[in-house]
């Protein structure tokens, strides 16, 4: 009976152990190419740091590190999730002041602090400390940590101003790690992938450093400063949040305020304090729910921050209207292309029109417009013009000059009149010594020439008046 009981217990423990092993053998999530690249970068940074540290380590430092490692093993047990008196899972959390508090073992930010140093040119150097509790390997931030920043705000005139944000570095638990920055709409996201594919459960700390420009709105009498501390992108609660604002010199604060809440519903109070040098500190009085923001705005006297130069204003104009300027230049290039094509078409039509114009406009009309009189030379100009158009042929016949008829196809109106009178009936040729024929033909030609001149001038005057009316 004892042997049977022993065999039964042994079999039970084997089955229990196998069951436990199967529960522990959870398949690791697939690693994407981006995560693999990220992990490789993290390993490379760690290897370089370890190589540097190995060179500096002495026997005494090695002993200290061993003691520290032992202490960390003890802390792992101390900080492991435990149940509080109400049965809710909680872990100890060390505040910046050094005191230890119990925080819920759920995905949230127990502490968010921003140190913002404002320079005299209006730029803000931001150093953020974001403590994050990871309670599960399947949580919102289990594989990547996302910090979302607002890239625009509305000034007191309701005009949208865009911020210029340059991210400099990100540390994860005091280890420098790679990060990815993406921008969409009025938001900028800083993404940090888990170095080992999944963030370890428990408390972790992220240190983010970036520079913000264009947060100051300048007016003739005072300057406004706006700063959105945490944005609206956290998908987990933020238990405590605060900001310290350091000024280049003691400011005279004319008005100040801060709100915690959503973009549609702001109104939770915040606490405020200041020191002898005029630096300010703000802290929330209650937890911030996911999706809510924490914004600070204040008005201060002039000369705390130097107003932007002309070049800075131009850069701001380009930055705030980048899409509009790009669209304008794109439209301008398209219009310019069509304009050039239109001018080329006009040019071709003009050449064609000049050729056609020369076929029906007599040189005698230009001569008349130039001299404003009709004389013997007018007839000579008309005959030469007709010959150049192939209507007549002028040839020498001893002491006489003969004009031979060809065709009046390309002649102007007044030239056709002259042509018909010179070769009246069935005449094919005339002599310049035939004064009677020339006198009659020239008389009809002069009348038609004057009428044509009047008609052309009236047309030009009407066109000019029409253009003037349109422009007015």
C-alpha cells in the first residue's frame, strides 16, 4: 500500500511539473524587421558602453559593482508585485524625493516630470522623466513606448502657430536607446521599441530630451508663453505630473494659468509655486485620465525673451504655411507652364498673322500714316508693294517703264482698287507715260486709302477704350 501511494504521488508531481513547464514555455512574439534593427542597435550601444566600462573598472570598482548587483537582486524581490490590504496588486515605487510609495500594478504613469529651461531666444530645452509601470506583456505599451507631442497651438488671436520640435536623445532606465520620430497632422510621436522585444513587467523610467521653438507669442506690450506638458496622446492614466519652468531672467508675470483635461473639456485645477528668481513650478492636483492634457500658459513683460529677427519671422512664416507655399509654387509652375505654351501659341499665330497681314496691307498705308499726306511717292510705294506681292511685274522698255498684269489675289483693298483701274477692261499692260490712266486710277486709290486709314483708326480706338473699361 505504501509503495502504491508513493508511485501515485510521484506520478502526480511529474504531471504537475510538466503542466507548469508547458505554462512557462510561452512562445515569444514574432520579431518584426524594425524591432530586430532596433534590438541590434541597442545591443551595439550596450556593447560599446560595456567595452568602455571594462577599461575603467578597477578591483575596487568591481567589488562595488558586485555589491550593487547583489543589492539589485534583493530589490527585485522587494519590488515584485504584491497584494495590498484590499487584495489589489501593487508594487513599491521610489519617488524622486527618495520616499517609497505603493502604486497599482497596472499599466500607468505613476510620475511624469518636465524640466523646461527657457532661453533668451525663446527656445525651450525640455528634459522629461516619464516613469512607466508595465503590468503585462500584452499591454498597450508592452512592445513599444510612445510619447506624443503637440506641434501647434492657438494664440490669443485664434491664429494657429506651429512649433518646431527637435528630439535629441532618449534613455531607457539610464541606457541610451535608439528612437523613431514620426509626424502626422499636428502631432509628433517618439517611439521607443522594447530592447528585448517586450518590456519587462514592473517600473521603468524613460528620459527624453528635446528642444521646442516658437512657443512664445510676441505682442507690442507683452509676450505670451504656451506649453503643453504631456500632450493628449497617453493611453494610460498619469497619476502625478509636474513641470518646472526656468527663465533666463526674473520675469514680471502679468497673467498665468494652467488646465488639465481634454481639448473639449478643460477645467481641473493645478497647483503653482515660484522661487525668489521668478522661476515657476506647476503640478496637477489629481490623476490625469487617458487622452487628457496638461497645458501651461502665461503672459510676461517684454525683454525676458528677445523678439525674433526678420529672418526668424520669414522662417516662421514658411514653417507655418509650408503646405500653402508649396501649393502656391506648384500652382505657379503649372500656370507658368501654360502661360509659356499660350505665348508660344500666340507667337506662332502672330507670325502667321503677320504673313497674312502683309498679304492684304499695303505699304502705301504705312507710308500715309507716317507722312500723313498723299503725294507722288505714294503711288510709287503702292506699285512697288503690288510688285513684291506678285500682283504686277515692273520692267524697263527703253526709256519707258512697263507694268504687266499678273493677279490681284494677295492685294489689300485699296491696292485692288488701284489694280482694277490700271488694268480696266482687258488691258494686260500699261506704261508709266500713260498719264490719263494713272491719274484716274490714282484718284480712286487715294479715296480708298483715306477711308481705310479712318476705319483702322476707329477700330484701334474702340479696342483701347474696351481694354480701359475692363481694367477699371
